[in-house]
C-alpha cells in the first residue's frame, strides 16, 4: 500500500498509508481537524549513480534552437 505525505488546510502535515482509491475518493481524513481537503507534499529525492553518463554532443545550431534539439 502506498505511503503519502499530505498537508491539510489547517496546516497539519502527516504521513499515511492508504490505497490510491482512498486518496482519489477523498476518504483520507486529517487526524487534527477531520477534513478531507488534503494536498500532496512533494519532497526532493537524492539520486546517486555508480557510473558517469556519456557526454551529449553539442548542437551546432544552439544559437538558433537554444541547444534543446536532437542533433
């Protein structure tokens, strides 16, 4: 069962294990005030790689495309 970090309008933040249908059906209640108006709290995740990624080739048209094309 997934675990969610949630924040209520009353300011209470908490973690709860619940099914996706409980969350989408607004069946999870704030333990402080009982409201079901909850928002997900997103946290950053650190990722460590054991190898280096290959360098991407530079775009010869970066001045035109901003360097975001598939060259």
